[in-house]
């Protein structure tokens, strides 16, 4: 665990990618899982990373919507 000192008497700890297997898997971009199954698509990886970080469902929905809008706006002109 990495820790960050907030006040002299308190510290906040959060898991690093090497310590949390769900977070580590969500952060590995483009790698197949050990079973050889097809790798998850972009939005699936984003959702997994957000859930591993314990963000709220509304935040997840907003991030996914932003990515969809950005993706659709950049691929229209091609």
C-alpha cells in the first residue's frame, strides 16, 4: 500500500496496481487474459477500471458517455 500523509496524525492508504488484481487487470491495456479469451473492448476496460477504483455508478455512466461522444465525433469524418 502506498500512503499519503494528509495531516501529521493521519495517513491515507490506497492500493497500487501491483497489489490489487482487479485493478491491475483493468489497467493492463491490450493484453489478453491468462485464459486466452478475447480481450475486453474499450468501454468494458473503462468500466472495470472505474469499478476497481470504487467510483460511483453515475460517474461510470458519465465517463462512458463522454468516451462514446468523443469516439463518435472523431470517427464521423473518416
